[in-house]
């Protein structure tokens, strides 16, 4: 997932408030990490993406809490008898440095997914000042998940 960054907006990663001069431009609350994880979960089950269920063209989803999206996705997976084995997330951002927030983000995501901490990996990198991320105009977040049938 990718989002623009603009001044004076909120900045959430797995529900953790990141203190920074810029925040995420989005139709929902902009929690890019939860969006990426939700999309990865849907993709692993061949269910499309979050835009299929929560289109940004629908005003009823304006400012939607991304936890609602994640919980919906988890409910859909449970109906199909899938369970999460692990999740690996990469946040690509120049500033602020995310490493100090990783333990809290990891704990928060683990709780939201109802899995153990050792099933969640969070890492952060920069784009070495290249592209829209490097110019501090945006953020990218990638997630990979492993599901198993139960």
C-alpha cells in the first residue's frame, strides 16, 4: 500500500500514533500498515483487496477506523477456515525513524490479529532519498502473510 504524506495529519501504524509533522492522506484513518496486512490476508485467500469491500468512492467509509477493515477480513478468513501462521511487514519511509516504535507496533498488531509476538515481524527501511518516499512525500508498506487451512 502507498499513501501521500501531508503536514498536520494523523499518522497511525497498527493503531500506534506516530508523532511527526506529517501524516497520511487517506479516505479512511490512513493506517497504512493495517491496509497492507488486510490486503495481504485477502490476497492469500484469493478474496481480492480491501477496495472490493471498502471502496474509497463510498462516503460511508470516510474516516473509517482501519481496525474495522482488519476485523472484517479476519472474519471472512475464519468463515473459510483459514488461520494466520505469520505476517511480515516492511515500512518504507524516510522520516521519522520507525525503529523506536517497532516493539509497540508489533505488540499492537499481534493483539489485533490474536497471534503470538513471534508470529509478527515488523521492519522499516528508507528509499535512500529516492522517489516519492525519499522526497518525504509518501510512505509505502508491504506485507506478506502465510495462511493455513484448519
